C-alpha cells in the first residue's frame, strides 16, 4: 500500500502505476474507486459488492454507463465523495491488510460514519473492535463532549451512548455545561440530559433494592453508631442514595471520602466498627454496587440501540 500524495495526479503512461494510486490489490483488479481528492483504489469489485449493498449499486451504475473507464487501464471508475485517508482506512477492514485507525477522534468518527453510510456491518464491527482495543476515546470532559457531538451528527448511536457514559463522570450541572455550547450543540446537550434522566429512572429502584438487601449481604452485621432503615451504616446508605441522584459520585474515591468523613467524626465510638471494616468487605461492596450501576446503564443502552435499529 502506498501513501497518498499531497495532490492528485493523472494516471501515468506505460507500465508505471499512476502516481495518485493509493491502494492496489494484488490480483483480480477490475474496478477503480476514486476518492474526493483524486486518489485511486484499484480493487476487485466482488469484494466491495459482498461488503456493501450501497457500493454495489454504485458499481453497477458505473458498469452500465458507457465510456466510464480509466483511459489507460480501461477499467470502470466509481467516484466516491470521501477523502482518500478515510477510504484507505476503510478498505483495510475489507481486504487482507493491517487494520488502520485514524489518529484523531474526528477522523475516527468520520470512518465509522462512512462504514455505516455504505451499510458495511462486518467492517463496522471490526472498526469498533479495533477502536476498543486501542482505547481511542477521550476521558476528559471537553474532548468527550466534542466526540459526543460528532457521534450525534453522524448518527452513531453506540458511540454517542458510550461517550455519554464517560461524560456522566462529571456533574450534570448548569455550571459545568454553561460554557460548552461552542463544543456541543444545544440539541445534543438536550439528548444527553434525557439519557442521563433515563439512567437515573432505572437506577433508582435498583439502588433501593440494593439497600434493602443490605448491600446484597456485603454489609450484614456491620456495627455502627447509626444504622439506616435498611440496617446498614447510615453514611453508607446515604452514599448509595447519592449515587442515584448524581451519577458522577459513583467513584471509589467518593466512597473513600464518605468513609473517611464518618470515621473521623464517629469512628472512635465503642459501637462503631466502620473504621475496621476489612478491605475485602469494602471491595465486595464496591463490586456489588458497580454491578447494579453497570446493569442500569446496560438496560438503557440496549433499549436505546433497539429503538435506534428499529427492532
């Protein structure tokens, strides 16, 4: 695979390949795909047809159009509106080649949108798998909002939901989002807030059941100066309740802060064991709570994707 030049050039004469050739499949080439910036991809049409019904239609139109062929190779030419960098990455998920993922979130979203546009589910799944392995999505708020806005723009619902979940690590307050309208449109923020509310609606009864079960039994018998109605330490019960109101509080550091605050003021009492809760007990509690929170997210995500796919 060669590198795309800065400027598209016309096909060269003789046996030399054209200087604007980006992708030349070894064997069975019978069509030329041309990018927006004039670069060429010499490929066997059967591989494209088998992967994309949309491109299959475009290829058929090219074959049916008289005189639509490259002057040198006498091969049909299909003009595509995408840039060569994006098409080059896309074709590495169709042909035997090292998969290429763009280096920027903007181009990653563009690649996903092109695979979705051309109805290439297998390539789309492989692209998403490569992105997941490379951990390509940002974790800071402003870059994540930018990716969320792009996902909404391109109709990439899975990426929008994935990024939204990361955004919920931050407080969903007017103060935090008031100056972010230059990053994400108001309509996208509205969708984000609706998703946030749906998660909270599902999480609330799940957390109530979790508290009723004495944190699924992980806190049974723990003595404290003040127990809640559910017979777990009041400070812990209040922390669980707070997670249902503010999703960003679902953080092990926040749990540690709540515990430290309690033990600093109440932990010296003879009836309080909270300062001596074994580390494994705390880990068991956290894993049980994490399961509840993650399951609530998954329920919303599955419902959203089911609605999105029209199933």
